[in-house]
């Protein structure tokens, strides 16, 4: 696991990194320290992290600005905001934060968050075989039927694979995060931002029309998945 700690206060940076190191329970974990949002933003363009612990209030580029740049590059990194000012949480919400740590914090709080981070990473590494290829479940946004083929739309692009939609949807529905929303269309609820009218809005902003007849059922299933996901993360 690779973790970044971004804080312009060196003492607080060291305290947090030590707390992470003491509670991670994984000798292979690499923790990299950054003294500013600007320094982190330069590096993250060429390097990936499993999780980032980001202070919000920093001189120069603040944590929210650095987090927005991170999200332009990737949606996969788990983002944990660290702040002494809870009022900034509303501004941080669009950055898809995984969790918030309020200063002053305890080592027990760090241990709890790290446990949730590790469970989320393990869950996101699950794969599914489609045709002769394997895909990360967490990577798939939605799938569309196209004659005897299916288009697999992921966070990193689209693949067209020869497989009937009926066969693929039956396979995907073994996972509680997938749901068929229309004839020949299935979405990943874990990569769905919200439902607006008859549209399922994905985390990348794409809007997929749902069946008018099934929309109430889809909304109920989406809310249920969000609730169950929170329970999974809290286990």
C-alpha cells in the first residue's frame, strides 16, 4: 500500500505519519510526506497512491484545491481529509472524500480509519472475468448491449467484447453493486453519484436513462446499496 500525507505543518505531519505507521499493520506500506499542496500536486501527476491523508488548511494551495486536481487525475485514490475546521466539509464534499478526521484526533481514530481504508482497497481489487479479459469491479461504470457484443464502460475507457447482454448481466447481478436499469443497460451503483428523475448520474457526470416502469425499484435498490456499503466499510 502507498499512502501520502499532505500537511504544511511539519510537526503535525510527523505525528500523523507516525500514527499511520504504528497502526497500519502492514510492513510493505510506503508513506510519503508532502509539505504543501503544490508539492503533492506536482508528484501525483506521475505517481499513484492507494490513500491520501490531506490537511485542508494550508498556505498556498489548500487541501481542497489539491484534492480537486487529484480527482481530475483519478477517482480511485481514497481521500481522507484532516482538519481542525469542520465547516470546510461542505466544500470538500464534491472531492468524493472517503472519510474525515477532525483534529485533535486519537490513535484509535487513525486505527479505525485505516481499517476502513484497507477493507475498501481489498474490496476494490475484486475482479470479474468477461470473455477472455478481467476487469476490476470498482473500475466498471456501466455496460451496454450492442447486438451480440457488450460495451464495457470503465473509468479508464471502453472495451467492446463479444458476449450476449443476457449472459453478462446474469454474471454481474451476482454482485450487489450492479443493477439492470433498462433493456440492455446495467450500471454499477458504487460508481453512481445519484438518481435524477429518470436518469442515473454516474460519478463522471454521464447520465443513463432508466426504465420509467422500474425507476422506483431502481431508486430503492440504489439507496439500499449505499446503506449496505456504509455497513461494509464500518465492519
